[in-house]
C-alpha cells in the first residue's frame, strides 16, 4: 500500500494543463505514491465543480493511506512535498492518543 494517492480529475478540454500536472508529480523524489487519473464525466464540457467532486466517489479502490486531490490545472511546486508530508504525518500520528470509551 502506498502512502499517498494523488487523484487528478481530468477535464476533456485541458490536455496541456494535465501534462504539467503529471510532470509535477513525476518530479517527486519519493516514489511512495500512486497517481489516479479520473475523467469527471463523459461529456465535452465537464460536470462543473460540485458534480466533479461528487464523481470522486466512483474512484475505487484507492490503495493508499492518504489521498490528495490535485486537479488537472494544479501542480506540485516542490519535488520533496511527498517526503515532507510523510515525515509530518509520522510525527502527528506518534503524538495522537486514541481513547476508547466503554
């Protein structure tokens, strides 16, 4: 199981933006991720934000502990984002205490 799944909603009219998004993920220095491309609809114009968000429930299974939504017009600007995220998550999880009420 990977640590992070990047889910990218693909809009049919933005192929160049998608290429930039994919390239930004490929530059990560840590390869403990999976990248899932999800076309948010089957029409030419796309769903729009609300329906695109709802369409994410169709993405399964996701074989990762955490998920980051990265639209096709977004990009990661730091090649060590994944490494820093994993380190931060590890520190946070160590500090959490879970209580069970009986």
